[in-house]
C-alpha cells in the first residue's frame, strides 16, 4: 500500500526521533503529571453534560451528533488534530445517558485478548472504570462502522489524509445511568516510518507485529505511559 501523495512528505522523514515530540509534546511535556497540568486552563470539550479533557493544541470538530435510544440518548463527537495536510491525532467520544432509575452493567469491552494493555480499577454493580491501549481500525473495508465513514467524509471534504490504523488508549467509565468512553489516538505513520515508505496496515500494529519490532513496542509503551498519566483527568470528568 503506497503512501498517498498528500501524506508522503509527512511520512518519509526520520520520524522515530520525534516519537516523544509527536506523541507527548503534542499533549503535554513528556514527564509532567496530570495533576500538575490540571487547573482552570485545562482545555475541554462538552458532550451531554460532561466536560471531556483535551490535550493542548488545536482541535477541529469533524462530527457531533446525538441519537434517541429506547432507554435514553447517545452522543457522539469526533475531534481531529491536523499537521499540514495530515490528520495526526484523533479523539473519539461516546456518551450514553439512560433513565435515572436504570444503570449500566460492567462493559465487555474493558477486556480483550487483542489489547496491548488493559486494566480495570473499579468494577462494581453500577460503577466501572477501565482503560486499555490498542490499535484501532478506521478503514473502510468490509462493512465499516459509521464513525469510520464520518471521518473519511470529513477528510475528503477538507482534503486531508487520514490513516486506516490508529494507536492509543481508550478510557471507559460508567456510573449509574451515564457511560463515557473516550479514545485518544495517534497516527502511527507519523510516529514510526514504514521501512518501505508505505503506510501501516491494521495488522502491522497487532500484538504479534509489536512483539517482533522493538520500535513499535516503544511507541505502544509510550502511549501506555501517557494513558496512565491521563487517567486521573478521566476520573475527574465523570467522578464516582
């Protein structure tokens, strides 16, 4: 799979040396802690009645909408960070609010054998807190999710390149009748150059491929570290 012309000049340079800069400095200084950087200046985006924390930098809204459910309302939001003509960062936000007398049960997506890392800090009858690091397919093969289509539509409209695979942590929290799920994702084409000047495929960032490439493991370890530092912000977004 050859790099599209709009992305080639962003992917070919020696980007491995910019791993910390691209992955972490785009969010906050590499070793700053969430508590140290929190405060009134913390950027957020609102979905439903919740303020979701954003890493520093410019974020563009690619999609925002809500849908009535039989038991409540679901909200979706897609935010993108843009570097030249390439989408380099992606945030997927999902909120569900159901009847106040109802509550969510533990989520099956808190654990999966394909996750690079996973941890659950709270798992109660009506409360849960978990997060994990994984690769995410935003491709259009087969029967793609409508969010994949929405991102593709936005990228084409704005003449931007968006990769088919992303890497990063997802946080899931639910309390009683509210469930919040947020993915913070990075474009791996900009974190690690493909040795043949191509773009990465989803299978290139599956666990077997990561285990066989120390450079990929370093990328995933950094996203895991970032997720651990970011986790307290998610706890404050939807406190128990």
